[in-house]
């Protein structure tokens, strides 16, 4: 057995609550989608559990005004979603962090600006193929720490679980979690 150490992420939520996650956190519309997904019948195929609430949520969702601080500076953004990615996949196979690696010591941030519904539908195949970053509605950042503030009190979900709304300080904890798998397996963690 081999046992590499993967990164974990620490989130300080509303200046009072600590949470940890490994894969992807979503701020904005993704928290709405996660909540709607829970109302879809359990027998629904995985990807459809996310596609249906996504298409239903986008037209009515009002963009969030976020103030973002990260290792490389500060920015103001108007967005429908921001994903903090340590892993690549979320939401039934959507590839929000195609460059993310669980062991590289970096967070990959994907920011989705307000996107017309028809552009969203046209972008879904790119999202599943890991080419969403080629869209003009997408911005990306790599960082080790990110702070997000907004008067809109955006919702957040961690690895598909809704945890609340508000402001967030998010920091990467490099190589803190051991994972085990057989030495002869072909595992994408090791490249």
C-alpha cells in the first residue's frame, strides 16, 4: 500500500464556525442548486440531479457582488458562482477545477460571471469535458488563501453539502490527510 498525503481546506465561516473540506466548495448559485438537488427523486441519474436544478436556477439568480482577497491581490467581482477547487470534479461529473490537484498545495478558483441561459446550455458540454475555462464568462485564480466578503450574504456548499451563508476565509492545509490505495493501482493522485 502507498499512502500519499493530500491537501485539505479550512474554512472560517461568519467569524465563528470552522469547517473542513477536501474537494470543492461552491459559493452563490451552487448552494441553491445543492439545496434543490435534495428534492429530486433518489433514482434520478447523478448528472441530472445537478443539471435540472442548474437550468431552473440560472434565470432567476441575481449576481453577487463579491470582494475577494487572495495571495495575488484583491478584486471586486460580479458573479453567479465561485468555486474553490482542490479536486477537479463536482456535481455529477462537472469539472469546475480541471487544473486542480489534491496534492499540489494550491487552491484553484473558478469564478463564473452572470451568464445568459442559452450560453449556459451551450457551455454544459465544455463543463463536463474540463474546458469551461475557455468561456469568456469564466475567470480563474490559483492561490493558497482566499477571503470572500459580500453584503449579499452568499450561500456556500462544501463538497455538496449546504453549510450556510455569509463571508468566508478559506485556507489550504497542504499535505495533511493520508489516503491509502494498493501500490499497483493506477491512481490519478500520483499522476
